[in-house]
C-alpha cells in the first residue's frame, strides 16, 4: 500500500526502538495534535505511554501512521474509509491455511495443473476441518 516511491518527501525511519511524538511528527509530516486524534480514530495505533502519559511510538506505529497519512492525504480516503481499509488489510494478514475455502476457488483447471487428486485435497488441512461440508469436495469433480 505504501510505496517507498510515493514517499520521497518523507525521511527514512531511523533504527531506534522508541520515538517521541515530536520525532514521529517530523518523520511522518503530521502535527502532534493530529497524531493524538488519530490514536482515538484508529484502533491499530496504540503507542506505549510512560512517565506522565508521554507517548512512545515503535517502528510499527510509525509505519501505520505513514499508511494512514497516505490514505487520507494522498489517496483521498475519509477517516472512516481509511479505518475500514486498514482493518481489511489486518484481517487478510490474519487469515491462515485452515480457513474455509469455497469449492469454486479450486477449479478443475487449477487442480489439474498441479497434479492434485481428490485424495490429496481431502488430506489437506483446508478440507479436514470437521465443520467443512462434504459437498465442497464433491463439487470439485462436477463439470462446470
């Protein structure tokens, strides 16, 4: 989402563990009060708070802030739209192999190209879940 080529004007992120709000403000070209507001609007943004509620951002927070900045300022998203976009990316990252996959995803041309047989598909972890209906596997053999 955040191409390094798009952000030639932003300085590189130094190899530090923690950044103050002032440092993040300079790194992301966003004012500190905007960063504090974004903390309320984006649940992904959670800086560490220490010593009298001083915020310390980690590298991942800086990357998220740059993504938010890109969505809002460069791509023209609203705050709600940017929030949905970030949550969508987060849920895609959280998917794992054991998730349900509909049968039409595995067309006969795809499975034939890899030499996969019905038995090999049954033995795969995607199809061995107890909640997986058998008709999903059976539909692989039906012509389309």
